[in-house]
C-alpha cells in the first residue's frame, strides 16, 4: 500500500509549517493554553528535538518528544499529525489511526490527514471507512493524482467497480503517463472479462514502464481466457526470459503446453521445474502421467515414486504406479503398489481392476477369480476382464462358469477385440462338447 509520508514541520506555536512541495495546507495554530500567545516553556525545545529526529528518520525519538508535547498541549495540531506519522513509520498502525482521527477533530479539512488515514484504514481492511476519508481527500484536492489513484484502488477493493473505473480514468486525465493506474485499470477490466479494454490498458502500462513484469503475467491470463494460445505463449516466454526462476509460472507454461498437445515442450518445462524444486510433488505426478501416456514406463515409475514420497496416502497415485509397473511387466512390485491402493481405498475401482489383471497375468487363476468376479458384477464391466474371468474358470475346470463368462464377453458386441472373440467362440464350442461327453 502506498503511503503519503508527509510530516509537517513544526513551529513552537503549534502551527505546522509547510515544506516545499508538501501536500499539506497550513492549518490554524492550536494551543491548549487559553491565554493567547502563551505556551509551555518546554514545548519549543521538544518540538525542535522532534523535528531534528524526524530529519534523521529517528521516529522513535521523535515520537517520544511529540508525546511529551501533547502531554503539555493536547490540541497541538502539528505535533498530533507528526506523531500519527511517526506511529505509522514505527508500525504502530492502530495508534496512528487514532492519532489521525484526533488530527481531523482539530482540523476536519486537513488533506494529508484524510489521505494517510484512508490508506491506513484500507491497509487494515476497513474499506468503507477508508473510502470515506479518501473521498474527502479527493474533494479537498481534486487535482492530486496520488490521492485519486488510492481512492480508485480502494473503491476497487471494496467491490465498487463502476466508481473505481471512473476514478482510475480521472487519475489518468491528471497524469496520463502513470503506468500503475493503467495496470490497475487493466486488471479491473480483466476481472470483468472486458478483454479489449483490458488489453489496451495493460499494453499501455507496459509501454510506459517495461520493468512491470507483472503486466506480462496479467497478459498471460488475458490471452488464456480468450484462448489466444500463441499470444499467451509469447508472454510466457518474455516473462520467463526475465524471471527464469519463477518456477510457479514455468509449471503453468508446461501444463499449458500439455493442454495444447505439445507434449515434448510441456515435459521439458516441467522437468526444469522439478529439477529446481524437487519438493514439487504435483509436478512429479504430472510428469508420471505424461510418461505413462508415452508408454515410457521406467520414467513414469520414477516420477510416480517421487510423487508418492510426498503423498504416501494417495490411493490414486499408488494405482497409477501399480499400472505403470504392470505395463513394464514388473508384476510383483505392481501387485504391492495396487494392494496399497486398495488398503487406502477398498472401493477404488481402477485399483481393483488392475490388481485383478496383475494376479491373472501371473497365472494365479484361483486368486484372480474373486477379483475378476467383483469387477464382472458391475453393470458395464471392462469386456476384456470378463474374458479373463472366463479363462480363469476354464483353467480351473469350472466349465459352466467359463462358458457363461465367454458368452457374456461376446455379448458386448462384435469387432471390439477380434482375436479374443474368436478364442471365446472356439472355447465355447470345445467346452460344450466336453460337457456333452460328460453328460452334463
């Protein structure tokens, strides 16, 4: 939050003396002594001490001296204002807020008091109160671009977007080259999906101040929202050329490439992220999934194991690891991973299917039957697993159950798996002949 660090120079009589270029107007002198022209003898020395300390940016010493002044003259306007300023600098913001309120009780039209109080209140999240004081600051000095910019951004934070837009535009009338105002106005338009005006404002901000790297991030969001992928990728590249260690954004670029089907580029960016930040288990997971799709199972296994080191109770990850191990023909390790998945989530459908498959592929037909039968009970089971169930029954000599499973497999439709369909048809013929000979 930007603060107007305007401390008023003090006279011994309590009237703030305006510094050159200071935003403060000169308020009337304020004294607690009812006898005109008199003041406590200690006050001038205390004010001088405070002023010297503030010149040296020693706000702690200045605050102590100003507190002493106010213990002697409680309505000393300049001392009250500067004490509020010192409290702000010292991080004593609740006290600063109360002190600025006392300033305004002494002079309700003091511009810097309204401005600084409004900013403190906004920083504290008291937005409506902040808006009120910033509005008064703008009423007092309508040509003050900084005050109007802070008024606009506080209105924006308060959700009063139409008013915020108006005051951003008023700010830019006063100071057309203020990049910060263009940036914030662009973000306001972006939040309202007004993409054309958002782009115009953001590009203007970047034109005025090329160091505003956050504009590149906003332009990425803008172009992604409009599915303008080449423009988004160009902004990614420009930003990352300046900020190569922004791994959060690099990970987003990698995932963007993957969504666009640019798998090689996506994997390259994500690998750079994971090499720099090995604790990014989310990135390891995505890399595992992508290598699995590419049938590069050794790499998929490696990244799934990395991901599991940070997510040891993730059933989906154990299932993904188990499936990659299965496809890499590492059946024992695959079974271990898939049983871990089932232990974490006994109803996990893919893990049940994959475990049934890995047990079947090890020709442990008796163990495979209950697993495959459980899958086959579903309204729409994977047809191939129904075939495998028939094959298990076939090997175990359960001929009726084998025929039933083969026939159910064939009922899913012709042409999906011609080789298995032919095998099922032939086995049905053979098994029926066997049953006929057995008189069953």
